[in-house]
């Protein structure tokens, strides 16, 4: 397989958690130590990590930067970090704490000039556009608010501004383990040729990863399926061995 699996760690109160469909009331704690989880992923041959500061997403500023610092400082994982990044100072802290890339979603809706400024300052390799959608429209602020921006026009607009990497989550699929929004990803790739699309949400087993690869998706973020053992650590290890 050529598709890359990026394991996810979502953080609340410094702990590794998962939500379902972005609902904070449906929080489940999986591990007290995100660093231990990250080390486990690295031991399975993973090279990337998607780290989300859910406290930051609600607070509108970076919160769990110490978790980022610990993971970046004590593993060799390439970390992309998101959640609550709203200011130049937030980005400075994230990069100083070891993020290789950051994801901006809500900021790209509410403060487009700030987001495009980050693109100019740091480059498209380090700034990922977060395009999380509900019923085809972009949702913001930790998925608590809906916007009137269609997901494909939103991505297309920022691709024209220089964005090359996009994480797209269909919120209805997230945490449900029933399969990713393959049709949405096909439409995005058709509408925006050359885009590096990172799928997120809905993966329940390895067959879903295969379906995404067949659709031409180069990378997929997987969280709950791993934590619930629908995709085991042995699955990850075997998968990463076949990619090398």
C-alpha cells in the first residue's frame, strides 16, 4: 500500500481522549499519558502523528503545548498540531514546542488574512488547511459552529492562495467507525487536482484504508479504530513494514 496511516492523539486536560462526532459530552479517556501512546505508535513503525488540542479548540488559544513539547522532544515522530491556533503567538509556541506542521481551520474562516499571512511566513509545507465539514459546509470552533462556506469552494479558494495540504473531516463520520466519506474525498480530488488530501474520520478497519487508497487519497488520520482495537497495533506494524 502507498497510502500512509497517521495515528491521532486528541488531548483534553493533558490526557489522550476521543470524542464522537466532535461532541465533548461523549469524551472517552484512553490513556493518561499521550507521550506513552505516541511512543507506542512510533514502535509500530509510524513516522507521523496528528495531535489535536481539544482544550485549545474550545479556548481559542493553544493550551496543551506541554504535551506537544514532550512528544516532539522524546520521539522521532513528525507532528502536525492543531486546535485553537488563532494568533501569531500560538504558532510561535507550537513551532517552538516541536510541531513540524500546524493545522488551521477556524482561523481560515474567521481571519483569512491571518491564515494567508501564515502561509506566506512559514510556507505551504508547514501550514495545513483544516476543512472540517457537516452536511457539505465548513464547521468551526471545535465543530461547535456551522458556517455558510461549502467545503469544496473553501478548499479551492485556499488552494489558489497557495495551500497544498488539507485535512478534511466529515463530522458525521467522525468516531463512528462506519467508514470514511469516500465520495466527498473523490469530489475534492477531482475539483482540486494536485492537492495533498489527508482524510480524517470514519475509518473502522483496514478495509476502509484500502478504499481510501483506491480513491487516490495519499494519507489518512486514524484514531478511534486504533484505540478500540478495530485496527490493532500488530495491524499497524505489519502495514508499516509493507510500506517500506
